[in-house]
C-alpha cells in the first residue's frame, strides 16, 4: 500500500488539528527517538544471538579440553605406576 501526496496532506492536517502547532516539534522528536530505539533494539538482538552462539561454542571447546586433560592425567598416572612396578 502506497500513500499518495493527497493522503499525506490529510494525515498532516489531522495531526496538526489534534496536537496543535506548538506540540509538533515535541511529537517529531519523540517519534524520531522511538524509531532510533527500535532500530538499536533490533541490532542488539542480533548481537546478543552472536554472543550466545560464541558462548556455546566456547563451552563445548572447554568441555573437550577438560576431557582431554583428564585422559592425559590418567595416562601419566598409568605410566608412573608401570614405571614404579618395573623397578
């Protein structure tokens, strides 16, 4: 749906009648800040999802590292035990 120039004039006249000429700058500023906040909020959601996905990958990597460290410690302990029994 596209608004033509006549529809925009009618909307502007109605807004002018409802809010008055003194309040139009305040209304414009409030509308602009609302649009800005909505855009920032939408970008913030994308960034939050990226951070969350990075955290999940790091958690999986950390779990794998802990598992490998445990296996290494067990192998070292087994090697020390076999060295002590050989003596």
